[in-house]
C-alpha cells in the first residue's frame, strides 16, 4: 500500500508538469495576438505594447514559461489585467462560496442518492425501482439553469420563502448562511443525485447476487444489516469513484448555478474573466481546477485499497 502510494504520488508530478505546460500555452494557442485581444479593438500601439510588456509577451516563449513556473512555485499566479488584484487573492476570496456550495451539494446528493440506489436495488424490478429510475432519468435530463429559474420563481417570487441570490458567509449567522444555499444546492444536486443513484443501484444489484450476501441472509441477519453493512460496503468502490469525480466537477463546474443565483464563486469568476479576456485569471483558475482533478484522482486510487482490501496493485 505504501509503495503504491509513493509511486502514485511520484506519478502525479509529470502529469502536473503537462497540465502546467498546457495552461501556459493556452494564452498562445488562440488566434490573434493576446495583447491585442486584451487591450481591445480601439487600443493604440502604445497600449498594446504596454499590455504585452505587462504579461511578459515580449520575451521568448521558453523564458516566459520558466518565469511563469517560477512564479507558480512561489505561490504567484499573476495579477488581473483589469483590476490589478493578484489572481491568488481573487481565488482566495471566491473559493469559500464555491466550497460551501460543493460541500452542501455533496452532503445533499449522498444523503438522498445512496439510500435511493440501495432501495432500488433491493426492490429491483418493482414499482419502487422503476420510480427511482424514472426520477433519475428526469433529474439527469433537466438543465441546471432551468431548474434554478423554476426554483427562483416558486420559492422567491411567488411564495417568498427563500432568498434567490447572493451569498452570506457562515460568520454572519448559520440561518442566513443556509438560507442562501438551499436553492443553489437543490439545483446542483439534482444531476448528481440522479447519477449517484443509478451507479449505486447498479453496483448493489451485482453485490446482492454474490454468495456472501446469501450467506449473510442465511445467518438470519436483518435486512438493513445485509444491505448497509455487507452490500453497500461491497459496492463502495464505484460509488466512491462517482463521489470523488463529483467533488471535482462541483468545484470546477458550478459556473451556471453560481451565475443564476449570483453567487460570487470560482465558477462565476471564470465566466467574468472569459468575458473580459482576463488571461492571467483564466490561466490561474484552469490550473487550480486541473490540480484539484489530479489530486482527487490520486486520493480516489488510494481510497480503493481501504474500501476493498481485495484490491491489490
């Protein structure tokens, strides 16, 4: 286990190098001069030269890459072209709303989807199973922005029960903090509940057909014990994979939900940076999202051996 963990950690290094190279080249792969795109259509030669010098685009490409990597290793992701604020500070200010939304969505999704998947597998072929699968298909098919606007109209406009935009930090009070997260969490949870429920059902059906499950039933163990202790444990590997991947997707892919509910998170920051062609911010965010994906994949691989001791690498 320790040898495998060491190999996997060492193997992450070249992946991160490739990711860094791709993110760096992102500024240069697009058509046109990045300095001209950032400066705008009506910028003069002096303004374009200033932007080019500000971003270091007047230096050779290898020199730019070495300087960029050196700054990253020192925790410097550059500064926004428009606001002048460091990218590290912008990410630090925006990360807490995204983490709050991601954690709330993860708790909500797991708390609903896993019991639904277990129930559907236990009652496979019955009306309960078909009902769960119909719900999963419908929930997975609904666009997030459509669900978000529907919840805003119902709970914010008609019934006036919940706030429909903004973010309140936990320090301002638990009640306001949770109230502002309810609708975004429900909106973002639907697709993950559908996906996780289907994966849990499929994995549980395979596990419930195993001999050790029949042995557990023959010993007279109760149904909850058979399902949750023996069955769900055997189905935990694919479920953990979906949960781990979902965390990465929630952190990097909540742009639509954050835009609909005006949450100042990383997704909305990415949308704003793209609309203004703020390349340092775009590069910093893509690098952070990519590192999160890589590290979560590493954690998932290491968790496999804990969940299922039969797995050997």
